C-alpha cells in the first residue's frame, strides 16, 4: 500500500500549494515519499492535480536567483506540460473569491489565491504545508506535516 493511499481514497481533484511541488521536484528528504506518491497518482491519471500561476512564480524564484536552468526547466515541465496536472490562470472569479477568503480568514494574498483556485476548480482537497490555512472551511485542507504524523 502506498504511503498516500489512505488519505487519497476518493479524491479525484486535488489542489496543490507551492510547497508540495517544491518538495517533489527537489526531492525533499522528509516530504518526498509522500508527495512522490501523490504525483505518481496524478501522472497515472487517478487524480487530477491543480495549482495556479502563483505556484509558477513561487517555485521559480529561487532557481532564477541561483541561475539553475535545469531546475527551472523541471518546474516548467511539471507545471506547464503535465497531462493530469493543471496550472490555472488567476481570473476575476478566483481573485474575488480570494478577496472574500482574505477578508474572512486574514490570510495572505498568495495563499488566498491558491485556495480560491482549488475551490474554483472543484477540488475535494487542498494539499499544503501551511498550518495557517487549516481554518479555511470552504475546501478540505490537508497539512503535509499532519499526514506524516498520522501515518
């Protein structure tokens, strides 16, 4: 049984924050086994993954800073060329929903946009490692650290 199997049962649409993407692409020593399982399920088409262009900006910042073209290419390939992983544009609907989430939960703009994207894409779950997003009720938020503790 895969590490991610229990919590991924029944999920067909998964919103993904920037941190799990970084953990996967850069093979984080603690988080990679869990996120690699998730991205395997996405690659197989069992789950469709969703993120927003916010993630593209966030994940590319450090590789551009250190001029790591190989890492830039890996991120761009995953976010812009994957079959079952969709990187959504931020439109007016998502922006307005994000504003409502910011007003209700006092969360940062990038976080609100990411959560709004997941809600707009009808995701059953939003995967993050940002504990501040736990209080959001409009979509089920799962924290990677909590998943590792509960396994």
